[in-house]
C-alpha cells in the first residue's frame, strides 16, 4: 500500500479525535476499516504511529514525526482543490477564518459585514479558538486566515500585525472613579484586580501587562485574582467586586447599558497587538486575498493605540 492521502487523513483524524471510535464516526467508516488502514500504514513505515496510554491512545515517536508532514500534505491537497475551483468562480466561494474569541466582537463584525455585502458570492465560515489554536488550525489548512494576539514566530506561518486593540481600566458604573481620570496607575494599587493567568505558554493577550505597568511604577505587588473567562471577568466587575484591564471594544454593550464604566489613567496607554496568520506557501484564493486586504486597511478594525512592552508577573492572591 502507498502512503496515500486517505491513510494520512485517517491518521490525522484519529489523532485529533483522540481515538479510533470517534474518528470512525467523523470519517463515516467502520472502526475495523480505519484500524486496518492504520495497520497497513504502520506496516509500510515499519514502526507504530500510535501507542496505548492510560487515557487512551497517544502518538508514538514516529507518529509525532509524521504528524506535521501529514498535516502539510492534507493542507496542500486542500489548496489544490481550492485553486482549481477559484479558476471557475473568481471572487466567490468559501473563506474560513478563525479568531480569538475576544476578537469576534464589534470591530471584526463590522469588517466582515461590509466584506460580505461587497462580495455576496462569498461564504464565510467563522470559528473561535485560543491564539495557539488559531495558529494550529491555519497550519492544518482548516482555516485560511487566523486572527490572534501576539506574534507567532513559527517558520511555516506568516504573521502580519494589522491592528492594535486599545485597552482600558474598567470598573462598576457606581465606582467612585467611574468616568473620571486619574494621573497615575499607582492610585489604583489598593484595588482588587481581575486578570488572566500568567502562564507564559497560555498567554492570550497583553492583559497581564497590568502587572508590568505596576512594576514599572515601583509597585511590587497588587491584590488580584486569576479569571480565565472574559465574560466572567466582566460579570465580576459589574458586581463591584474589583476592576480589570480589558479591551475597550469588549465592553461596548455594557457601557451602553450603563453597567460598566472606564477609569481614565493619564500615564497608562496599552493595547493588544493583533496579527493575521496565514500558512507560508499555502494557496490563498482571490476571496481570501480580498478579505486579508480588508483586514489590513479597514478603519473600523485598525487600532491607533501605542503599544507598551509586556513584562513580568506579580504574586496572585
């Protein structure tokens, strides 16, 4: 048996589904059929690609080596199919975009709405993921364009800085400082803060820049709680239990409803850098190129805030 695309698709699907049974359901085949296909693949390679573990199956060393190559082959085949279809359809067809959940809000929605109005023949497929997952989905060819926070330096991806998402200190609408401006962030050192966790490999945004900002002003520690959900953070601030540094666009609805407000801080100017992600050497359809250009140039998406360097961490409460 040749190591054909069906064998590679079966291998990748089993890995992503974390099991043969779920992969069989996804592929619409029987479990014995996909087990046999993997057995033939392993026979050809001369090594196992999966191993049994306590939680199910995991990639073997050979499987880990094969995975990125298999994903690139499948993505390239998808490129070929898209390129041929594009010859017939011009600027129509399907464009898959994946974005960090907090970006799938007002500004991006406006861009996509205008884009689809200009190109009614284009079908947009939109999904959300973490920044790391955005890169992985683009790498696998499951999305043509990714939108994520922070630069991904992987050599097989192209990251382009397209916007900066201004951030603000948010508080409950009845907070004594709501709608007011203070001279320095240090005036908020005694407040309770909510922030995302500081795990380096899980870092999602510039949000933990709040710690570096305090340190730069000589404040070694603040009282804070780690919250993993943006919505949960907003609800806690609405309840008057603390304050947070969040994207301004993320609180548009709450500001209109009067449940959240901002505190102006004269010496604090921060923003989240937003990057588009595409696969290096991958095929980009005319429709995809049009959307990329829209993301690069749309006034409703481009932020104008200056960026501040991201820094260290402070002790969690």
